[in-house]
């Protein structure tokens, strides 16, 4: 715990809060999910406020997209590695055996729980500063500008800018077993008489693939 406190840069007045924040539900009945609930709200607020002040000329939509990317599971899991959280997570032996302590979901949830624990132990302002320090590089202009829009968003924005109706996505086929299903999804723009198809291991991924093929037909992406 002392080693983790040094990495965080804060010595807990109530160390049991930090221990609770590190406790996965597979370890015991008293676990970190309530702290995670608080931490999720705090990191959204802190990152949202930072973006609001740092980029005064950006639209609400752009700020929302950047924030969503910065606080999504995989980003939080990467941030969690700054503190080597996989070494400190308190997790059940079965989960640890299958690598549960290194899963992005476990790492991101644990990080949010620590933010919740910090809030109760140190107060909002100190928690805010710790979060901002962790995200400082990701909040910088070059990194923000490299947060790309997904294919469906790009297609939707292009169609709206040119006053066309939104595309229609439909599942047209599924293949494989229940646990390994490949979806085929169509993307149609009736006004332009354009049609594309996409494949993916989930409906969402197949839609993104179909949207990419449609963007290629429109010469928006290569």
C-alpha cells in the first residue's frame, strides 16, 4: 500500500479506503463497486471541466467526443498502468489465474474506485489535481487533435452537412456458433442510391465496417 501511495502521490489518512478501492468483487463481498460509482462521476466532471477551459472555441459535440474518449475503459486502463495497478488489485484466486487483474475492465474500474476513495479521504480539489496530473499529456492539444471520429460519426456528419437523410443499417446475415458470431450489416443511403456491406464480430463493429466502405464510395476516406 505504501508503494502505491507513493505512485499516487498521496498518503491516505484512512488506508482502509484505499484497500477497499483495490478490492475486486471476486475477492470478497465488501468490494470497490460503490467507490467506482463515485469515481466515475468525478473523473467525468474533472476531465469535462479541463476540456471546457482549455478549448473555449470548441463545440459541445466536440468536447463531449473528446471526453468520452479520455474516460472510456481502454484509456482508463492505460492510465491505470501508470500506477502499476495490476500489481495491487485485490482479486479472487480464480480471477487472478485467468489474468483478471490485467483486464482493461478491472484496471479501469479500480482506477475509478481509487478516484472515489481519494475524494472521500482528500476532498475534491486534491483529487482533481491528481487526476489532472495523470491525464496531463492526454489533455494536451496534439493528443486531443489525434482523437479520431469513428466511421459512423464521420458518415453521419458528412450526410448532415450535405442535407441528406441518415444512413440505414440492417443486419442481413449471421454466421458461426453462438459464442463466435460474424455479423453482416448493410448500410444504405436511398437518396444517393448507395449501398455497402460490413462484417464484424458484433453488430456495432459490422456497422462501423459498413460505414467505412460507404465513406470509401463517397471518397471521404481511402
